[in-house]
């Protein structure tokens, strides 16, 4: 799996935004991960604990928000959440489904500590 | 003073930005590019060889080969007539946009019409990392089994074309083509599909026609 590359990218984004907000410490990261993104929380946490050492993000708490899968039927436009991995429309039985949500993978926010208020962007 | 900073930035945005630069570089050079993804042993290198044998005399073709170790695949591509460069990922399970950029810097793109990037054999990780190539091609193969779309949905969902290799083995191994295809249809409705055999050559013509059509379509843009 590629969680190391992903975790390095998370750290880079968090440090960049913390620097422009003149933060002295990052205390939390809020991650949004769709159920279809093949990312394992424990593995990200494992790498995070190692690579965040000796940075201002060391010890920051990782919050994972999982987004459930939402599908839209290409035939009858019914929107639904599949209860298992069978992507079948419960209204018309069609197999042709479009993914509306569940593929997200982004850093939503960070909590920071600083001595002075950050400048408004 | 504590505060929350709103970010909303894709985790792989650095990779995606570099992928966009790779795409620009390829577009400016007038090159059409394919990203070959598959499990190990599905026939990525064999399909590259077959493609080269058929069209390397009419078109300039470059191949960038990603593997954890060795230059075996790049050697095969070079022997078949391509300008070939090997990327050894040193353990990484996928190629990313940085690795492709480095390889593009090492290759003379003059006179090249088609670039084929052979990703690391893996049905999970390569799907998450954009490279900047124009189309992604998944090479499935009969002996892998008909359940692969169900087990690796992320890979099947993200590709632009699907090659089903080793169809000459259909009489010898259990493989329910209808079950396989309905799994694909769920994940990627209307996906362009090429059943073929790199061993016997059956089905190769429609694959080659598609590649040539895509190269010409890009040239006329």
C-alpha cells in the first residue's frame, strides 16, 4: 500500500499552511476520506507518528472523517447508498451507477497554536 | 492563541500538479501517452512488444518501464524497437508523477508519437497516482480469474480502456466471461474493451486500430 507517500503529502500540506498562518505548533489534522479510497487509517497513523517527529506537527492528533458511498443510477436517476459492494439500483435494478460521493481524499483543516493572531488571507 | 485553519486541499495535490505539468510537456511535444496498469504477469510487456512489432516501423514509440528492480522489461521494449527507459522504484508499489517527470527528462522526445508507460504490476496503488498520461489502460488476463473487478474496484473504475489478455487460455481455465463483464459494467459503464491474446495474436487488430486512432485524433486537435 502507498500510505507512506500519502502521509508525507499530508505533512507537507499541513506544514505549508501552518507556516503561512505563522503557527508554532500543529495540534490536529482533519482528514476526509471516502469509503472508496483505499486508505487504511491505522497505517497512516503509523507513518504519521514516525515522519512528524522533529516537526511542528509532532504529536498532532489525526481525525479521520469517513464519507459513505453515494450512487446515482444512470438509468432512472435514483440516488442511493449501497448497503454492500453490489452496485445495483434498488429502484430499477440497473447496474449502471455513477459514484456521487465516496472517493474524497483531502485535508479539510488543521488546528494550530501560535503566539499572535494569524493574518487574514 | 489557538485556531482552526480551513484548508480543503487534496492530499495528493502535489502529485496532481506535477501530473498536469507532465501532460503539458507531452501535449507540447505532440505525443499521445498511455499508462499500462495490471497485476504482475498479466502481459503488460507482451502487449508492448506486440504493439511495437506492429507499428514501430510507422511511428516513433517510447516506453518508460516501472519496476521495483531490474531493467528486464525496458530491455525487452528496446529490443522490440522502442526508445526505452527504466525506472526502478526501489520498493515503491506504483509510479508517481515525479518518477515520470524524471524519466521524461532522460528520454529524447524528438520524433516520438506514442509514449507507453508501464506501471508497477499492482492492482491497487497505481490507481491513486495520476501521472499525466492521456489514457489509462488496464490489462486483465484470463488466468487471474473472473472476480478481479469485484476485488479491485478502484482500478477498474478509473481506466479508459480494458484489455483482456490470454483469451487463448479460455478453454483450459474456469473463467466466466459474463460474470467478469458485468462486474466491469457496474464499475465503468460502456468501458472500451479489447479481448485478445498476445500469444496467438487473436484480437490484436482492434487494439492496434484504437491506439492508432487515438494518436491521430490527438495529432488533429
